[in-house]
């Protein structure tokens, strides 16, 4: 061996990972791919934050909507204060009678006013007698007023009741009628406004109105769907809280 000469050993085989690798050359990084990854990541975070903010805004809107937006139209409280529509429509002299009847029978005054309105337009009909025989301010059939146990009562209830029996509180009690002597005259007269309104309150209370079942009570007063709708509509109009269209 010559001086300064190093003996070379056998050549090493290239490994799997070193195969085809050019010595001294660095692996390239795909900058475009990395840029897209970062861009999608930022976009995803932004979308997530936007959705979270939108959800938070919706929650706040729902939570405070009642404070900033008017509620849906609701009827006023039955038996509550008279509305502008009530003051405009109802003759003032009838209000104390409705209030007194409400106190006596637990029937809201506005329901009594509504029945009076639909039946006789506040007693302005002339005459106050219907084609089938209902009579007076609140349009009672004689047999309903005096009582269906009266011997002459059948059919629609016109009957053939003498006036002295029809207005006699004792006979009315005997025959199971609804007529009431509210005026204190000793007679229960369907042509007397106090007697008529109190008798209507007596009838409605006995048929569910005192328990809040107004629809059933009004249907018992006049068995027609349109009648029930009209009465309940007027009743709602006549108390505060009703929003006129």
C-alpha cells in the first residue's frame, strides 16, 4: 500500500429510501397545497363564528321580541273596563243594569250587553216581538220565561200563558222559568229592562256562563252558530284590550 493512499472497502448497497435519491438535493414542499389548506382552515373558522353569532342574535331576538314588538291581537278581559267601542255603541243608561246583573249572577256585563245588542239592538227594534213569538228587551220565548212545565208549553215555546201567570214570580218558580223581578215591582216582566237583563243573566248563568263556558251558554240562548259568533264578537269588542281593525 502506497503511503497516503486509503484502501476502499466494498461499495454499500443503496437502501430503499435512498434509491433514486439525488445526493445533496432537498425535498420540495408543495406551497400551493399548504396555502389552500390554510385558506380553507381560516374560511371554516370564519363560517363557524358567523353561524355562532347568527344563533346568538336569533336567541336574543326571541328572548326580547315581546319587549320590542307588539303582541298578537287578543280579546279584552271579560267583565273588564268598557272599551271605546263599548262607549260608542252601548246606551249609557243600560250599563248600571248590566253591572248589577253581573254582580248578582256572575255573568260578565259585556256578555249581557252583547246579547242585548244582537237581540234587539239595545231595545230599538219596533216592535220588540219576533216572528216566532220571542218578546221583550232580551227576546224571551214565553215558555222559557215562565217555565216549560206550564201546561200550554210545547213546540218553539210560545205557549198560551195568561199575563198574570207569565209575570208572577211564584208561578215562574213553580214552572221552572227564568223570569226575575229585578225591579222590585212584584212582577217579573219581560218588557221591563231590569227584569229582562237580570232574567237573561239568570238563564246564561244556569247554562254555563257563570263558570266561563260562554259559548255553550249563548248557544243555549239561541241555537245557531252565527248567533254565537255574533254575540261573542260584540262581547269582546265591548271591553278594553280589543284592538279594532
